C-alpha cells in the first residue's frame, strides 16, 4: 500500500491529519535537515498504523514536502 504525505516540519504541535483527497498531512517537530524530518515522519506514520518502523519506507520525495510512503504489512 502507498500513501501520499504532505510534510510540515518544525511544527510546534505534531499531528497526523488524513485529508479527504487521500493525502495525509504529517506535522513533526524535527527540522527538514539531515533527514531528521523524514525519520520523524516514518516513525509517526508507523505509530499511527500500529506497525514497526521497518514496515514503512520512503519511496519518493526525499527532499520535497510531498512524499510517497510504502507500507509493508
């Protein structure tokens, strides 16, 4: 399964919002440098789905605010 994610780094309050258009909005506290925000997104999505972090993989958008995550169940 693949999900599209729109990232909001440096957020004061982290959250996950599932939009009606199928795009998840994920806000994380970590900055968008050195992959810190990407790692936080993977962790947040894994927790939301009740999966291990190893089951969530970033497949597109490494340096973009729009990302695609692949979920391995």
